[in-house]
C-alpha cells in the first residue's frame, strides 16, 4: 500500500473541490458520468454529487545544498512522474501534519546494556513529535509482541510509551523481519494520513519466519516511510545494517548508525524533525494500477535562484491483491 492513501478528511476536501470544478465546467457530461466515477443528482432546492477517486499520496522532504529544509515552495515548483509520465498534482500540503508512528524495538540478548539509551531516545522522540501523532510499539526478540496501552493499540502519552519499553528486558535471539512485518500491518490501521516506522535494533536476524522479500513487498504496499537507528558494533561489519539501509531507502526514510549510545537521543530528534518538515503531494494515476504491479515515481523540484535542491520521497509503490486491504481508495469523496 505504499504511497496510496484512503480519501481521509483533507483528501476528501481536495477531491470535493476537484469534482465541483469539473461539474461547473462540464455539466452535461457530469449528469451522464455514472460509469466514469462521478454521479450527479438534483433534488428539491439542492444539488448533490458523488465523486470516485484514486490518489497516490507522497510525503517528501526538500533540502538545499547545505542540507537545510526548504519550507517555502509552492505547488508549481514540483513535477511528479509515474513510470516516466507527467502527472497532475491534486493535493498539496506543506503544514506539519500528524503521523501514525510505529516504534519497532529490539529486545534480543545482544541489546542488553543498550535499552536505557533506547528508552531515552523514544522519550525524546515523543516529546519532539507533533502532539497529535499517534504511536504504537512492537517489541521483539525471537518472538514479536505488540504493546497495548490500556487495551488500545495507539497512544500519544509519553509516559505510557516509556513504561512499555522499561518493563521488557533483553533476552533471546532476533526476529527482525517478523517485527517489521507486524509493524507494517499495524501502521496501516492508523488514523493519520502520514505513516512511519522507526526500527531500533543492532542488526541481524536469526529467528524470523518471514523472509526479507516478504517484508519488502509489504513495505511497497504500505504508506509508511521506514527509518532505522542501527546500534551496531564498532566494526560495523554485520550484513543486516545494509538491509536496514535498503528498507529505508526504498520507502523514502533514512537509516542512522550512531557510533555512541549517548548520541541515540540526538538521532531520534533528527527523525522527529524529518517527519515534521515535509510536503505532502497527491495525484490521481492516469493508468489504473493492477495488483502487485510496481509503479516507479519520480518527483522533481525547481526553484530559480535557490540553487540545486534535493528531494527525497519513496521511489514507487504497489497495491495489494487483497481487496480488503487495498490502498487505492475508490469511494465517495
């Protein structure tokens, strides 16, 4: 479900405006467009209509040559291409939008001695986030157990997050893939338009049932950007940090490997800033997306006089073959 979003409140407004303008310009077509996805009805003293739409939604970061966030761009500064074809931008937001965030925390034996730093980092992240963010925790060692907060999956309460992490020790092996898979399943049940996972682990996987290919496929079907804080050893020779880097790159996120535990909090604050300093762009694909088909997405930004700007977003998306969880929304706008 990567990049394709249900028509939630803000998207509904965008779709409603688009449909309204369409009806104003082509009333005759609108009255006869039931098969094309828009219906038109006229009652006593009022006109109602229903628009059916599909939107691909991309959160993206734009930085200048110094790596600083560029916050004052307009929709005309962006061009979006899907499989090389220019798309029409239907949604544009540049405000700090709340996020559904999943914290995937490694509690395997190798994390012993690191968990206090992890708890401090999570606490700092929560304090730096949008107050309207909703967060959840998936702990893992050689098994995976999602935390509940008074019976609920999500919380915005920092104390509840801290409590969930401090009550679990370090033991067992590492089921990293299983934990990320569980996080991707849970994050798409969130109520925020933007979604993210943050993996805190020292790398490695020696206990998962799921394979990397399965995780990557679900990531491509998810709206979530994946970030990671890799607590690897000084040698940095483990293979799994490269896996974390790849997952992050393929979803538009970032991978961090702090050398010292006392810098983990700084890293988590950077992730919080990255999530808050984003634009959100949405477009309706010109071509219908079939199940499991991967669509490449390219976003270009141009602002004369601003120098070379860099844009980071997910490189593409696919949709699930399961209609019950498909990420393309087809319904009233």
